[in-house]
C-alpha cells in the first residue's frame, strides 16, 4: 500500500506542475525593449531649406511715369516692394483677358508699376506669399504683377496678374489705403532709380532697357566642392546598395535602377532614374511645388538660386543662380543652373553644379561699366539676318567662367545677354567696342 501511495503523490505533483507550466505558457508576455522608429535612410541636408518667397522672386521692377520709365533689379529694393505686397489683401480675383484689347499697352500704361518675374508663376503657389482672399481663386499663371497706381480715385485699388506668355490678364482689388501707401513710398520715389527707354518689338512685346551705362562688379570666388557622398545619401532610395566607381575626374554611383555622375572637371552633377514613368503631364502648381520641395528636402539651395522656367508637358523646371545684387548668372554648360525633369511620382533627371560660391575674394573685385541698352540693341539690329520678332528679352547679367590665370577660381564677369528664339546668348565687350557663340 505504501508504494501505491507514493506513486499517487508523485502523479499528483506531476499533474500540478503540468498545469502550472501550461498556465505560465498561456499567460507569459515577454518584456521587449522599445525599438526606436527610425527612417530607413537618415536625412541629409547640404544647406538650409528655403521658403517660397526666396525661390520665386521677381528680377526687375519698372515704374511707368508719363513718357518716362524708371526701374531696377536691385534685390533689396525688390524685396522691399514684395514685403509691402505681403501686407495687402487681394480680393475679387477674376479673368479679365477678354476686356483687354492689347495686353502690352495695358501693362505699360502711365501710372503703372510693373513687377517682372523671370518665369511663369502658378498663382496657387504664390498664395503662400500674397494674401489672396477667396476659397475659389481661379487657377492661372503669371509673370507680371501690375499695380495701377493712377487708379487711386476708384473705390478700390486695382492690381493685374498678367501672363505675357499665355496672353492672359486677371484682375484683383486692394484697399485704397494700400494703393496710397505704395504711391507714397515707392512710385513717387521712382525718379531716383535708373532711367529706362522703351523699344517696341511687336504688338505684343516691348523691351525696356537702361538709358545709360551701368556700373557693375567683376567677382572672383574660390568655389567649395560639395560632398558627393551626401548627394548619394540624399538621392538614392537605399544608399547601402549603391556602388561607386571612379575613373579619372569622374565618380559614378549606381544601383539597379539609377545612376549619379559627378564630373570634377566640369563640376556638374547629374542624376538619372530611367525607370521613372515619364508619360505624365501635371499641372503647373504641382510641378513647381514638387521641384522646390525636392531641393529643399536635401538642402540643395547651396547658392542664391531663383525659379526661372517650367514646362508642364516636358515636366521640366529650371532654377538659375543670381548674384546678391540681383543679376542672373549664365554659363555655357549649365554650371549656373539647377534643372529637374519629373516622372509621375519621382524625379527622372536632376542636373546641377557640385560646387558652391561660398568664398568671395573681395580684394579681387573690380568695378567696371557696361554699355547702355541703346548700344547693345544697336549691335543686335545690325547683325545679318537678325529678326526683331524673335528677340524675346535683353538683360544685364554675369557670365560664369574659370579664371584664365588661376583655374581654381570662378570669375563672374558682367555682360549683356539676350534671349533670341528661345535661347539665351551673350554680347561680348569685343562685340560692343565681333559675336561670341551664344549660350547653349
């Protein structure tokens, strides 16, 4: 009997242990450490992000006063004007195109201030800069803001948004107080600015060029080379799978679908993603916004770039380098531009400089004079086969090049530039004083 009792006790113990183990198994919860939720790729920023008003900026303003015209491209003066406009409320925005017989005449009426942008701007995007009232503001592009200063006798002030490219006009209104302040603070002081003259190219286009010579600076910079590895981290979806090969002055970064090439000789960085779906046309707003956001995401505004061009059908945007005093910078092979080509959901091509002009050599700066608009225009008109109807614009700007004495340095030299049949070209000082090849 004793042996049977012992077996019963052992069996009971085993059953109880089994029940206890089963209970623990069912109710056990492991004490896992919290894992930080990190992005797959650490974000990379080469420079600071910039707001819309620092990228989409006018590059000239003209004041039309009776038979005289005054204007400037000075960055500080233009910033002051835009700052004033940001205080206004624009309301009752409507399409006014059918009520205008000649848009060029409307723009240049006596009593108008003409704010000129280098590219067509989507109004939806510029609403981040201006306070435009109304939930259903029409969708349109513009490259001119026209303030009708002489309309001070009306109930409200009038401001036009004009697209000279699409030949469209939209009218808006502001308070009379806003118009009165602009008249007092800007328009009536315009005679202090350089004087311009008008040259009628066609029924649709009038050029305004400086009457006199213009003093400008020759700049020299010791450029800073941007880090290729940081661009790799920023542009590729998974940088850990990117392979690098170096041949001479060229670095190549590739994965199974994309390629980034950095040419240290030309200082051009080019990224190509051939798998991006390019059979897609998006609206102006999305194209320009996406292009600005893309560069902001990796801090790619390493110099003073401004939006200058878009093409919705090709999904292309261009941003150009400007000097601090407000002049555009041109280069034969795109060293002064950032260009983007977009697919449906991702970047297809990205081309830009891999240098930044961070180190100006102030002791090397020189003041020079560039000829008047009369002299530059006269040169063009005397060229064989020149057709004035193909001339679209003329500006003073800077040609970017390597210093002939020290190849490490970048020189910005002032010159006249003109856009002819869609292409920017240069008039050299030798021409004004035969034609050096136009900018490609």
